[in-house]
C-alpha cells in the first residue's frame, strides 16, 4: 500500500496525531519526542522491547510508549500487523500543573486484553484511523478530533497514569539523536564479526555504558539485539530470494547454518527449511515499510470487530489493572 495509507493531522490547538496500520518487519529502535505511541496488534504476534522489558504481544494486545522512550519490535509470525497511533503530549496539558507530565505503564496479555478499558481503547483507535483516512473536510477533522479526545479520556480515566515532574520524564540520553546512526552502523555491518567494542569505539562511548544503555532501553543486551537483526535479515532474505539457507546464514552474519537453525528453533519452533516451505512469499521487498488502508478487507474486518464491541454507556469508573504480570 502506498505511503498515503499513513495519516497525519495538526489541529488548531497544536495537537498532532498520526496513525496507520502496518506490517511488523524488522527489529529497529525508535523514539518520539513529545509524542505518545499506542500499539494494537490486529493480526499475528510480536515481541515488543520497551524500557528494559520484553513483552510478548498477540492479537488484540495493547501497549503504550511514553514520550522519548526507545522501543523496538520483532515479528513472531508472518503477516503480523499493528495499528499505531502517535499523539502529542500536549493533549494532557489542561489536566496537569505547569511542568508535569503523565507516564503510562501497561501492556496487555491474555489475562487482561479483554478488560473493558482496552476494548474501549481499541474501539476509539479503530474509529480514529478510519476518520483520519476519510477525505479531508471540516466534518472529518471534527470526527477525528472527537475520536482522539475520547481515546485520551479513556487512557486518563481508566488506565491510572502517574504524574511526574517534567525534568524527570524528559531527561534524554546523551546520544538519543545519535542512536539512529548507531543502529544504522550495526545494520550496515551486521554480516561481519561485529562486537560491542567495535560500536563503542566507532561512536566514542564507554563499552560498559553502551552495554547498559542497550539493556535499559531495549530490554535486551547488545548481542541479543545483534542476533535479532541478523535473524530478521535472514527471514526476509529467505522469503524473498532463492538463495540457499547456508548462503543466507552467512550473508546475515551467522557463522554457519547450524547457528541459524538453533535461532529459528528457539523463535518459531521450526527449522529454516520448514519455515521457508510454509511461508514463502510472506514478506514485501526487504526494508520497505508496508502500510494498509483501513478499508482493506482483512484490516476492515478487525476494525469492525473493535467498533462493534463499544459498550453501551461506557462505564468509565471501572479501572483496569495496567500492571498485571509486572
């Protein structure tokens, strides 16, 4: 789907929002200054790395990322899709004192994903992406703003955010901007014998500090991150080329096919050969982010299910347990 399947608006009060449905592909580090990110898995499953933890997310699971917090994801099965919404932290300003910010902590699992707050969140998220995709008009903008404010209201009233002083929540790592270059360097050199020491020297950071940063922000150490990048490259190459498995293993940075086999067994409970036979053709061209229009049949069916679950009366006094399992 073309780039137009990603939708963004800035409302007169300065609130920004963008949203889209996309395929989960690579293991890439992201962060967003002054923006919250809401992720809803609408199909498949993935591991989501956030603030030192790895969350296993399956269909209908919901997770939120606070502003300026690094995060990454990796798919666990083909055709994994997520609905993503970014919205300005400004949206909570009327509810807070000067210098305060809100921090959310929740990631659903099989025991919590069907709780009322998350059903309502999925409903308004589905309505928002559909209204954002409508042809631009005063009515479409009004509908999208109403959806956004309803979503924000549910998050604030039902998901128990904590209030922090601004100087605590927006403290930035010394190289948050440089992290993009660091990840690019890793991806460009992933096929070689890359070490933590190599990255530390290249960017002028202490090896111990760099190791701590990876663990703190991604929930994984450097070598697990490196393995995930190599694994993702192998999967994409396997399903979009006719190269031999041994060739793919070596070009992806694994020392041999045996090591790639071991990683595949750990992640998918399948050998690379079994996986390739089952899912050939499951990925688009390597490196291309794929967006989906909300009215594509496969996506629309899920969004219909979300909006059909809108509870009459929406009893917002009922709270979720956002810290379940943590």
